[in-house]
């Protein structure tokens, strides 16, 4: 079952794997070149060898990630983990050998170095992971890093789950509160009891709850939605363990927990490894494209000073991940005195009630009189949004994601706002490549919510490539 520390544990394993591989590569090279008097097949200096490792290491980690070695489903399955470590190291060595054969660029100075790396990395990674697992279990024993759980239900399964979690310190879960009939709660556990679920949900923050486990559906649909909504609003994990097989359908994650089938309802796939992969991808793309956007920043800054006197950037207050306030960058396209002011108010001051009504209805204007001539060029080419790369670097935004909204727009998302805020906003997104300003506001909301629920790495790639085409065609840009 995913916990609040799954992402951190994955990062620890990843860092440990990189360090172990670096150590094994170094030892293998030293043993063969310094302790073995036999001649080498190829002359590979130590610096060249370590540069080769730096290139190899990210590929090796990607292989491990593809095999699920940083997934929480593998952590407790020791034999599966070991077999995948062996497979991952073997594939890694094959790729290095294949690279040497195809390019005639040698990384290993002798065949034994490859063998040493294969055997050494497999054994060392297994050993280090066992040590990390033991350290984690000991931390759980003393209450460090555990997930604080609220259990909700009224069946025998509820009692069994509470009792099992309380008796297993290695589970990483501490039952803090229970909502349901008092007769189902073992008295000796010292768990806070609530007879009504509504009262329990009000104390989520007070009790520092990080996970909700619900074992039964209430007859009231509103009550069930209240529980899930409370989890989403508090941005904590929600798990449902049903008693009938009819619940084991849909796109939710299905697992077995303490002998019971469990459905994990996630707001978005962008949790755990998905979030890590997306952040790495953002940083990687920004770095490799810096030779293009850094000069572009300079040219746009000069052009702004010439054609649009005033501040180069416009800082806009928006809602980001988890609804937190962020300041987004844009190359200023409006007349400075209108920047940051309420659009409807400005239009009424201009005597343009028609524009005020249009904005309040659609949240956009066909021909906005606040935009300067150079600003129209920036918007038509979407160059004004290039400045948001700075937000990506800061970590406030992602390259792809929902449009960052202003606080006043939150009401238009109703009770679905928590889902929108479960992912970082993006420089571009699904709505931008699906019609942009030609879409009604309600359609944009549906597209952004769809993206949050159906994210994948390949969806991001498709959106980025489509964005290039949309910008070049100036489709829907206003």
C-alpha cells in the first residue's frame, strides 16, 4: 500500500544504487588494472573510464526503473526484487558491450572488468538494499516515518485490519483513529474512536492523518463522497478495501493488503515514481534547450525595452500545486497600468460594458484593448509564455500540466478543484493543443481534469510535440 514516504524511499534506493554502481565500477577497474599483472585488451585511462560510468549510470537507473525496482509493489517481495536486480544488471552490461561493439569506443579495459561489474553490482545492490530495508524497519519500530492512518468501517474486516497493523511494526502504518461502531475497536490499542465519520474527518489535520482506509461503503452516496473528498482536499492517501468482487473493476490500482483485496483510489498517476520522472524530465529538457531559450530571453528583453517600455516581466499570482500561491512569469503584453487589475473592472472604467460581460462569461476577450501592439505579437506567437521556463526551473510549474489559474477562477471548478491542484500547473497543456482560446471555459476545465487523471510520460511527449505545431500555426492564440 502506498505511503507518504514511498517517494522518499524510492529516492534513497536510487541514490544508493548510483553510489553502489560507482563503487563497484571503481573497484573492478582497480583490481584488473593494478592488481592483475596481465596485459589489458584496451588502453582505457581512469578518467575516461569514470566519464564512461557517468554516461552509463543514468541508463542503468532507467533500466532499473523500467523493471519496477523503485516501485512500492516490489519493496516487500524480496525474491522478485532480487531477480529483477540480476536482470537489470545483466541488461546494463549487455548495453555497454553492445555500445563498445557498435562504436568501437571502449569503456572496459578488459573482459574481466565487465564480469567483475556484473557480479559485484548484483551482489552489492542486493546487500545494500537489505541494509536499507532493515534500517527502515527499525525506524518504523520507533515510530519514525510511519503513515498515520484513520480507519473507517463497520465490518469484521475493519477489526482485523486495525489489529494486524497494530501488531506489525514493519508495516509502516500506525492506526491513529477509527470511525465506526465501538464494539469493533480492540480496546487495548489506544486508538481514538469516533462514532460519526463526519467528526473524524474534521480532525484529519489535527491528528496529522496521512492515510484513510475505508472498509465499507455507506448507504448514503453523499457520505462516501464526503470521505473521498476530505482525502483529496487534504491531499492524503485514500484506500478502499471492499468486501465484494464487484468493486475490483475500473482503472484504479488493485492490490492485496493483509489478505484483503484493496483498491487504491489515486487522484492522479503523478505520485511516487511518476512525479520523480516528470520532474527529471522537466529539468533535462530545460537544460538541453538552454542554448535556444537563453538567447531568446535576451532578444525579447531588448525588444520589450524598445517597443513596450516598462517592466520586462509581468508577475501574476496564481494557484499552483496543492492550491499554494505561486508567482508566474510572463513577458508583459499589456499596458503596464492595467497589469494585475481586475479585467471586468477595467473594461467598465473604459465604458465597455460589453467587454466586461464577455469576460465574465468566457474568461477571455476577442480583441482586448489592454494589449499593446508588441504584446499582440508576443501572444500570437506564444512568446510571452516562454518566461514561465523560470517557474519550471524553480519547481513551481512543469513543462506540461493544467493552466495555472487565478484565485477567483477556483469557484468555477467547484468540488473538482482538489483534483486540479493535485498536479503542478504547466507552461503548456492538453487544452492548449486542443483548441486553446477557441474552447469554452467548461471544455478547458474538462481537458485539464482529464490530464490530471490520465497522465503518462508519453502523453506529455505528445503534448509537447503538438504544442510546437500549434504555436507555428498560431491556432487559437489570442
